C-alpha cells in the first residue's frame, strides 16, 4: 500500500541525478581558445605585450600577455564577437574576430589609434586620411607603418625647404651687386658662398622627398601635384644655376663681360627661385 509514495520518491531522485549529471557535463565543457602572435612594425616578435579580448555583446574583457616569442593564448572564451587589441610603448593594434570560428588572431603593432581611443592622441595622419576604409587600415598595419615613415621624412623635407629659403633669398639679393668689374670683390665672393650653401641645403631637402616611401593606392591631390610639377622646374634650375654662375664668375674675374650661355645665369636663377617659392606656398597655403 506504501508503494506509490516510494515510486514517487524514486522518480524524484532519478530526475535529480540526471539534472546533476547534465550540469556537471556542461561545467566540464571548456570554452573556446583564442591564440595568435604579436609582431612589431618591422615584423619581429613582440614580447611581454598586453593582450585584451573584449566581448562586444557583454563588454567583458579577458587579458593575456605574449611570451618571449610573441605568442599568446586566451582560454575559456564564450562564443561571440570579440575585439582583440594589443598595446605597448606607443604602438597598438586591434582586430575583430568571431569565436570559435576564428581561433587565431595575429596582430602587427603600429602607430595608430585603437577604436574608442581619444582623438587627441592622434599625432600622425592615418590611412583613413588617404581614403582607405577603417577595415582596410586595420587589416594592413604594415601599410600604416609605411605611412608613418613617409610622413616623418616629408616633415623633414618641409622643414629643410623652409630653411633653404633663407640663403636662397640672400643669394638673389647679393646677385644685384655681384656683377662688378673688379676681380674678387667681396660681394661676388659672398654671392658665390651663399649660392653654394643654398645648393647644399637644397640637396638635403630633395633627398628626403625622393627617399620618402610611396603608399600603394595613394592618390595625389591638387596642391601636391602642383608642388611636384614645380620641382621639375626648380630641380634642374638648382643644378644649372651654379654651373652658369661659375662660368660668369670666371669671366668676370678675367675682366671679361659675361657672355654666351653664362649670361643666362641671372634669368635662370630668378626662375628657379620663383618655382621654389611657388612650390613652397602650394603646400603651405590651402587653395
């Protein structure tokens, strides 16, 4: 007569056992593992770099650190979309992955802003400034590093160009009194010295413009096109002007009147200086 309560009790016990077993099985199932490598802009392994994997849905973050070979591993991640980021010594990188379908996230550090970082930390132009989408720029950190190098070299080019204008203007001014008939006049020697200094500084200026790496896919804008067009005028002019000047200097010192192609020294110098000034203004004044 007491069999019914006993059967009920047994059923409850069996159900509880199944529930406990199912919970235990779920608890023993590990989450997904995310791993990868971190390299610096030159491609070398970046050791001891802090890694953060942020779950975009929950905003929870899990952190790790790279070993001596630049390798990291983040275990027990719940399925979902993650933003993986790395940062060290002013360099950073970020990448979006989906766990567990994307078990590997390799990052290349570069000087770029992490998502949601304050805009005030930006010190260099980004690939977005050249028309690349955020996805393209994040996927190609080496291109961003190339842009940083080009920006640095062109800044030096710009500064040297401004410095070169000082002896260039002085050379043009002294040319007005450098045509005396007497040999070895002070004004003529000063004109030659200033011209030589201008040529040396111009060579350094041109070096940084020529050696600055090109960015694949970068389209030049109007002022830059004009700036480079002027270089085809003042570049040859900077070579031709001292040659003609040396010829004119020799003729003057020999007591001769400047003649032949040497007489073109003045006009060539003026055209060269004008083209150099126009090139400088084209990238200094917006139009």
